[in-house]
C-alpha cells in the first residue's frame, strides 16, 4: 500500500512538475511573442464568441420552430378524418384554443394560414386579425412547400417594433408523410434575438455581432439602424476597400468558419464569420484590431485570472446553452406527449406505449367521459370544468395499479388501460375511482352530482387495430343513458347495427330519390257517421323490386337528422300533385290529401315559392292539399311557425296538426296557430285500466268539443276495432283513420278502390 501511495505521489509530483514546466515554457513563449500571442488568443476568443452566438441563435430559433412543429402536428392529427381541414383552420373554437396555446408559449402573435394564403392571427393580448392576405410572403411560401423557416426582421405596426416570423407546415396526418394543409406561424421581437448577440472579448473589448445573408445584407436588426443601413449591403458600402470587399464576399459564400482582417473607413477590424445553417445566413463578429492589442505586462499580470475567467465563461456559456436546449426539449416533450390541462399523457403518448403494455392476457381498454359535459361548461365555466378533469386525473393516480395506464383523449374523454381481465375486475378497479370523482363539488352553493359513463373493450396483444378498439369502447360509453349515476358498460358487437343501418340508408338515399324508390301510399279518412271517404293521408314507403327496402321508422329519423327530409317532403308533394292531376284528368271524384311537412322544410327561405310552383305545374287547386305539421315541430319556434302557416293559409292551403296529444300538448298552440284540422294521436285509444279509460273519455270528449268550437275538423288516428269506432262515433269526431277501414295503399290501388266509380256504388 505504501509503495502504491508512493508511486501515486510520485506520479502526481511528476504531473505537477510537468504542468509547471509547461507553464514556464508557455510564459517564455508568451514573453517572446507577447503581442502576437495576445492577438492570436483574442482572435480565437473572437471565433469562440462567433460560435457561441451561432449556438445561441440556432438554439433559440430551433426551439421556437420545434415548439410550432409540435403544435402543428397536433393540429394536423385533429384535422385527419372526417373534418374539413380548411374549415378547421378558420373555426372560432380552434382560434380560441390557439389563443390559449399562444398564452402558454408567449409568442407576440400566432396564426394559421390556409392553402389560399388567407391567415387568421391571435395576439398575446387576445386581439385577433382575421383573413390576412399573405400571398406574397416568401416565408409562408417556403412553409407551404414543407420547410420550417424564420423570416428576416421586419417592422410590425401593431407592436411598434421589429419582429421575426417563424412558420412551419401543417400536415394533414400530423407528420411529414402527409400533405400540407396550411401553415402555423409565431412572431417574436427581434430584440430577443439581438439580446443573444451582446457579448465582449476577454480584454473587455466590445464585439459587434451581426446576422447577414450571403449578399452582405443585415437580416436581424432593430430601430438603432437606419433604413439606409439596412437596405445597403456591406459589400456595397463606401469605405470598404476592394481587397476587403473580395475577402468578405468569399467568406460569405463559404460554408465554413472563416477569420480575416477587413479595412473599413480606415479602421482595421478582426472579422470572424460562421454559417448559421438557416437560409443563407451568417454570423459576423467584428472588433477593431487596435482593441486586441493591450499592454503586454498587464496581460501577463492577469493571465491566470484571464485563463480562469475564460474557462468559467465557457462553462457558464456551455451550461447556459445546455439549459436552453434542455428547456426547449422539455417544452417540446410536454407539448408532444402531455395534456396541457391535466398534465396526463396525451393520446399520442398513450397510443405509442399501448402496444408495449399489451400481453396475451386480456386487459381492459376503457373510455371514461363525464355525463352532461355541455351543461357543466355552460353553467360553471371552462375553468371549473378543467378543475374537474384535474380531479379525475388525481383519482386515477390514487387508485389505479402501477401496470395501468391512462391519458387525456379527445372530446374531454380519458382513455385507460386497466390491469383487469374480467368485468368484475374492471368494476372493482373503477369503483373507488368513480367514488372519488363523485366527491368533487362544482359549486359550493349547488350540489351538482358528477356522474361518469365508462365504455370497456377487452384487448390482447393480438389486437392489431387499436384505433378501432378505442372507437368501440367510446361507442359503448355513448350508449349510456347519461343519467345522474355512474355506469360501466362493456362492448357488445350489436352496438354497430344502428350505425351500419344509418350508413346503408345515407349511402343509398340520393340514388333512391333519383330512381323514385320512394313510393306514394294513401290511407283514407272516413266519416264515422256515413262511412264515406272524406280525405286521405299521403305516406311514404321505400320500395325496391316491389318489396319494402327500409321501413319509415328506420329512415325518417335519419333523414330528419341529416336534413334529407326536406328534399323527400318536396318529392312527396310532387307525387301527390301528380296523382291528383291524373285523377282530375280522368274525371274521378277526388278528396283533399294531407301530407307531412318537416320542420326544416317549413323554415326554408323559398318554401312557399317551391310549394306553389309544384301546385301550378300540376294545376292543382290549393284546397285539395292539406299540410300536416307535428305538434313537436310547432312548439320548437311558435312565432316563426305562426308566420309560415299564416302564409300557407293565405295561399289557400289548409293546415293540420298531426300527433296532437303525443307530446307536451299545449292549448296555446291551438290558440296561436292557424289550424284547420286537428289529428288526435292514437295514444288516446290506449288505456291501462278502467280508471284510465274514464279519464280518456273525458279528455277526448272535451278536446273534440274544443276543436270543433274553434272550427277545426277532428281526425282520430289509429282506429283498429269496432269498439274503438263506436266510441269515437259517440264523441262525434268528424273523421277517423286506421286499419279498421283500410291500411295505407299504393296510389294506384287507392284510386281503384276509392276514386274510380263502381257499379255497386
């Protein structure tokens, strides 16, 4: 051990001795070449300064670009699918989210530019600039071609300062494999970049640092420089010798670090130029050569301090650059993989880790959503709703097993991978979570009960289409009734059947209308006192090859949701008028035909014009057409409905209210709307017990009397038995309609049975 220590001490002594000898030799060399050594060291210091400036600028610019690229990838991922990407870029809710993102990144201004070079911008103070034309902006054009860029400095009137605009492409898939659908921009003050260029040499000489292009023109500048200085290239300025001008031009065209001396206005400058790897930009560091030479004795007196200062400065600079890079990396990492509201994983991170977490044993892939989300936001505000989301995230942290994983998905839903392979295990795992979520109080003054719906789909490593599995779990959650209690629902393949039916109906409706697959059926309205026909109701049937393809209760609700009911109802008006025209031409006695009109159709701007054009085309008297509106559509907007129906009456057509009594019937509706015919819903004929039947009798009796006192014709729907007929006849109802007399018949069969004269009649 002693021998080893002795050897170590000897080695250390020899090392120290060698260092001392080296320092002495260095001192001798420096003594003999003092000015030269100092100049060379200062020159190297200038190169280090230039390199540090390059690193700082590159880090700052790359950091801002990477932040925008991360945001652009999330925008492109959201637009991918069924959403119109150009509409998304101009959506007001999207600009609101962009405003939130801008406040987190502190750009002076952020914006999006669509493919027509129309840009919408939000400022840090919340102001917006909409529909800005950026057709001639080369920075935006470069981003449209797929290149992330930063512009040269330009004057911004709104902020009264020079700014640089960063621009990155937005891809429709969120990655560079997709198609550019727009550009995301962010603007920052030029002085933020200039602050990185303020530095000095080791002898306290001020260093002039500039950013210029290959033509010698400044591209990063502020108010301290005149317009003439910014417009004039350094290669063209007076005072630069021809030799210096050539040296400068060669240095700017080179793609590597270059140091040389330059004469300008009689002053010799030491120049260091480094390419910035951004466009054709270079960093130019200049210092008067006279400032590089100082008293050699003074330099030797403080050489050790200078060495330590340089070493410390390099460490500080390296640490500073490291911190900037690390901070930018953290920011990009958070934006790319974490939700900004809850701090949980986002969907991208969840999907990246999900395949690695799956095993051969089934695991529960779940989607959790809060019931009545819209009501919560409207009543208590987005900030309080975000507090709820953070509370849910805390419940996951407290109760989920280490092998479970969760993230914040789309539409304020959480995606979870639970370490459970049975429904019982899932329920045992989620019950404490849901219990803790229910403890959240949205308001101290109101006891609003938080309830969640959870859709669960079991998956294994063999599950290749994880997006489909998530969709199935989400669809399962959507089947919840949305009540004030938690529900855990498990995936059943049958939930796809309504979607499959909807897709089939919507995929064939246009062709069916063009091919006239929608057929006109008529059901007679009979006078119960005489048994004679006094009207008919037009009904639609979707027929193909003589058979029913879809039933009305299957396709009519879908058409009412997607708006196709408007075209279908106008088509049915056309078919009714065609049939009436044929019967009138043949000399048949005809009766008024009523036809349903959907709410969207009545609110069409040119509804009456289209309707009257059809009547004139087939030369049908308006008295033969009765327009039916449902009680529900009349209650949606009574004032507007009254205006439309008054115009209908003015044109000579009659108005009937259909399904009266099936909803929240209001007598004000009968008072306010111009109704000619009141159709009583079949629910009046269904009773549960004797007491209900007595109440029904009284209600029907008084409703019929009231309608007749208001000069309305009453029609009882759904009469199917002789007992019902006798009951309605005793109440003196004007007309009855139902299977007791006849089912809905094709128009031709109806004409033969009720319109054509028969010998026995």
